[in-house]
C-alpha cells in the first residue's frame, strides 16, 4: 500500500511516502515561511524521486493537530484538496501521537510536548509499545498544571519540552527524562504507520469531516465569541 503522509503541526514541515509499510522517501525541513509552497513542492519531490504519482497512492495520512494553527490548517487543507482531486481516502492522527512514535517500545511513559504559546503547552502522555496508546488525552494547559499530574518517571520530547526543560526538571527532578536531540522533531514517516493502522481499522475520514483538531479556539473564534457577548 502506498501512503503519502504530511505533518505541518510545528515549524518542521515533513512529507513522507511509504510503500508496503516501509519509508521510500521523506522530506523534512524547518520552515517558518511559504509553508504552502514548500509543502506542495515537497510532495512532488518525494513522489518523483520514488517513481510514483498521485494516482498511485492508496491513502493520504495527515497530522490533525494540535499545533500551529496556520501550519495544521495548511496541512489539512492541502491533503483535503489532493484527496478531493484523486478520490483517495484520508486517515488522520494526533500530531502528539506522531511525535511519540519517535520512542517506540519505550518501557516508560512518553510525554510529547509542543509550545502552544501564551505560556501553555500542547501535551499528552502515551505508552509506546510499539504504537502510541493514550494514557493522558491531548490537552492544552500551563506546563505547571500539566506536570502536576505526573508521578512516575516519564520521557519528554518536543519543542515544548525543550522550552520548559528547566521547569520540568525543577518540578519532577529525577522523574524527568529527556529524549536524545534527534527525537524532538516529528517525522511524517512515522505517521505513515499511524495512517495505515487507521485505514485498516476502517477509520478513514470523509472529506466533509476532515478538519484540524486545534484543541484551543483560534484567535478569530475568540474574537467572535467576545463580539457575541457584547
């Protein structure tokens, strides 16, 4: 099965193509600007270098969030457009579960963490054996509040964990274990595995229901709520 997977939840833009469960090609770059242009170019690149085209794909996989509002929106919209044009099914998954995939077969709980700004983090806790199973649902919260519920040794990874490393160490001491540097960026190639699992379970997403999972309301939504209360 040929699966093209996209993750744009953070400053890392990642596109991967897997064939029969094995990564054939992957593009990964940190990009703060022109994400939409890079995403389409990266998609074309991994397909061309693999000798395939859009019509050869059996499934699209996409990280639904949480993460950057703009990034997640662009990733989901791009996949939706490609799926609409080709009639290819789409499987979605949590961007935090995607990051947790960097630590398969971990004997300890894994806490992927993204910087949500506003002094908050997007975070969850997973058991990765080997696929991520949610122990604490994905949420957005001040890091102090989220960390207060952790009582056992836990592995932290992601940009949020790096930003709040001093706080995490101060609150948890030796219970805080940090993943190696190479594990802090999400990779779309791991998302190919998650997409296949969703597809095999019959959990492809109808295109009208394919939407980002922001968790937190966007600024536009908050502004609308404020205006409605005036």
